[in-house]
C-alpha cells in the first residue's frame, strides 16, 4: 500500500466513504477543512443513499452532505465500467471477505481513477490492501492532521474540530495516531471520546475516575 501521496500531489482526488462524510460534518467546520486541502474531495453516488437511511433516526447527515455538494465543496461521482468490476470483487463472497456497498464503491472508484480512498474501518482497509495493494489509502484522521487544515482552523479551532468528530461521530483513530490526538485535544477531552480505546481513555483520567472506568 502506498503512502498517502495526496500530501504531496494535490491533483489526486480523495474519495470519502460514509464514515468520512459523517466525521467531517461532525467537526462543525467541514467547508473550512475541505477548502484547506488542495485536493478535491468526492463521494460515490451510493454514499448519499447510505446516509439517507439515517433520517428515520433523526440523523441529518444526508441533508448536510447535500448542502456541501450544492455549495461546491464536494462532488458526487459515479462508477464507470471498470469501477463496477472492482465493486463486484468487493461485495461478492462470504461476509468476512466482503464490504458494504459504500465502502466497496469508495475503494472501487479510487482504484478506477488512481485516487486515494478515505476508509476508517479496519476490515475495509484490510480488504483494500488485499485486492488493491498499490491503492492510496488514508483515514479521516490523516486528512484532519494535514498541516494545511490545522493552519486554516488555528490551534484552538483545530482542537475543537477533532474533539467534535471524536465525540459526536465516534471517529476511528488508529494506534499510530493516538499519541498525537491526545496532544491535540488533551487528556480531559480524550476521556470523553467513546471511540478512543478504553484503556487509552482510562489512562488519561485522574486515578479515582480511572478506577470507575476500568470497573465498567
């Protein structure tokens, strides 16, 4: 798997999965984050349909995505013939070896167009590496940690955005980013982020609180 080349090549599109869209919306400043990046961000047309299922539970993500599209911050794209072939390889087979339609479409479009897929689920990343070992692959955290994003938001706004995505959207954070995320949001906020590993959250709490957390 290649390193995230979008960091050095702004011509490469970033393809956002549903979880990425939700995370960006949760920051409260998705337009600022997107415009801070030189790379265009796109989402495959399957993604709006996935987000639309959340309406019944009062989730506004489909509407917020449409607002981003209408304002020109994000483009909705479609798979071509090769993309659909890639898609089929990711959704056909036993459950342990297949992905949901949104993840599969995100990876398939990236493979078809030489783009970078933004995938936050471990299974999706594993199968992406298996089927497309040369595909550029990053997480939402990788995008947020782009230095241009931090510069655009300022240190305080940046910390607020990361904390909001962690708390409201339960943004996934992989092991290699845990220490940096803690340094950005601080231990008090980290203790209130359910997507961070429990052991990591407990280690940031005062001793008495940590004992309660560990006893759950």
